[in-house]
């Protein structure tokens, strides 16, 4: 079965410090990978998605970046955090589009709670 | 473009009450539809899905029917429990063109069930 991990679970960082959040998926190959942010309230904002190693699509211009150094590893980074970067960061994966019976349901990790002070 | 509209709530019910959370969508073609649930402090979990018109998704006592004529996918449960308290998200995958990789989510509905 497939599992998705995120770490750390919680993080408190000062403004201007760097950030690195990691996400890994087990039990599948060539997944599509996603980073979302959930700020105050409940809405989900898609930040980045990746359909393969080294392929990153950005949805929102901001001071965050993403990388995919390995097939099942997705990293969210920042060089200098802002107060507005606080939120709940969720990583998700879905199976490769085009496979029979795949409808792109996404499966989410447990999330990282980031507080920027 | 694609969009999902769901009642934002909050919805507060007593235990064993009937639940309906409305969800309507806008999409071209034949999207797939999903309901996700998020318990406090956790990630989203896929609750149920429907991939074509008139399909009924069901799981853990929850049901939703894909109604193409009304572009709706309302979530229902006959008797809610305190443990159902969570935020519920309706979502769609357009299944067309270059948008296949991304889901479109509603804003979420907070459900609180009191004993």
C-alpha cells in the first residue's frame, strides 16, 4: 500500500530564516506530487505540482520554491520566510495520469504546521 | 473555468441528525467528483468519489450522487456522530486537456456534531 510522509510535523521559525519541508511517498512509482497551503480559515491553495523528476509547475508567485530531486521526494523551500508564510502545508500525491481507472484522486500527507514569528 | 461551490457553514447538528452538505460545480466535459474530510490538525482524507453521471459514492455511512443535470454532488449521512465533526471539501477533476493534474476544491464546510 502507498504511504506519504511529511516532516517536520510542526515548525516555528523567525522572519527571514530559511525553510525546508520534505515530503516522501512510498509504495508507488512516478507519482504526481503537490504542495498546498492552508492559511487562516479552511481553504486550500495549490502552490506547486510536479509530474516528474525535475519538473515543477508553480501556481502562485511568491517567495517559496519547490524541488523534486528524486521520483518520490518533494521539497518545499524558502530563502527568507515572511510572516504571511505561516500556515498548514500539505503534500499530496496522485497516480500517473493516463492509467486505466485513474481519476486523479489525490492522497494527502499529515501536514506541517509552520508558524513564522 | 472549473469551479466548485459548497455551503460554507458552519453546520452544527445534534448527534443522530440527518446531514446534507450541498456542492455544485461548473466544468466542461465529464469531471470526476470527490468528497474529502479533514479532522482537526490532520491532512485531508478521501471520503468518497464518483466518476460518471448517476454514480453514487459511499463510505462510512456517507453518500453522494453525481447529478449531471443539476451539476451537483451533495453529501448526505442519515445519522451523524460526534466523531464526524470535521471540515468537508468537495472537489472535481475536469478529466480534460491540460488540467488533468489539478483538482479544484470548494472552500470547505465545517461540521460540528454535539452530543
